[in-house]
């Protein structure tokens, strides 16, 4: 009798956790648009230092984006963007990309390709960049502009 009560309590707890509690960490308001534009970012090496292209990214704000990253360099590179890569904003990732514990970056394998589906944040101008793990003193800084898709 005691075992079946414990099993029932555990089942009830799991049902509550999976129906609401498990989603709470990633609950996001609905995106501003249903479109999920694909965006390409390519990492190359210039004078031994990684560079991201395009240097200026323009994306819709508070929208789901499908980010395709290609690292053409022979180094592991961290792709950074403040707040954008936080767990709550990442919908999915696949390929040669690994989430970094700082919550502000993804590590891209040398000569690797990956996909990161994410929700962009509020409109504004932000810095984004890429830095080789072996050359952290020489980061590339680009400009990320998030615009209201309704405008």
C-alpha cells in the first residue's frame, strides 16, 4: 500500500512538473512574427585572428531566428552576443556548436558548421563577436542591430 501511494505521488509530481514546471524556464512571449528567417554567419581568419561576417548583423527583434554558423578557420571559436544565447532564448541547436557555461556564447568547432534557433531580444544595438579560444586577447567585435519587425 505504501509503495503504491509513493508511486501515485511521484506520478502526480511528474505530471505537474512536465505540464508546467518544465516549461517555465523557457516560457517566452509569442514572437512578433511567425517567420523564422535564416541568417548566415561565417567565421574566417584574417591575420591569424578570427573575424565574423557579416560584421553588421541586422535582425528582427523579439522574433525566432534560424542562425547558421560556418567556421572556416582551423581554431575553435566562441560566437558571443550578450543575452541572446541565454538558455531561455535558445530554442534548439545542432551540429558543431556547444553552449558555453557563461550563457553568452556558443563554441563552434574548428572547420565546423552548426545551427542555432533562438529568440532575439528587444530592439536596440548590441555588440556581437567571435574569439578564438587560443587568442582571447584579440576578439572580433561586430554590430548587432535588432529592429522592430512591425516597422
